[in-house]
C-alpha cells in the first residue's frame, strides 16, 4: 500500500475537468485507489465520488493506492496534482 498527501493547487479546485482527469488516469491501473478529505473517503475511480469531495484550492487530500501496479498509479496521479491539472496556479 502507498499513501501520499497532495494539495489541490489550481484556483478552481476539483471541478469537473480535473475530476475527470483523475478518474481517467486511475482507470489505466488495476490497483485500488481511494481519496480522503476531512475523514471522508471515496473511490478515486468514481467521477461522482471525486466530485463529492468538493476540494477547493489549498485542500490537502490523502491518496491511497493498493495493488500490483500501485507504484506506477501513485506516480501518475500525484503528477496530475503537482501540475495543477494543467490550469493556472
């Protein structure tokens, strides 16, 4: 299991486009992927789940990966957060 903490860096937070980027990238991997915010955990492969987090700019999220390709999944998803979803930071 890999656990990473990330911060939402883009101004608009986790709106529809960033949420779909996360889910689309996560779907490439077989590992389980969960996102936690303020004690609430969702399946990171669910667009509805990611949207319900309503994570604003500056929010800290905990990402949990577990499975045979967890290392690659973690690297790919963390990179998306670090790049601010390709939006202005």
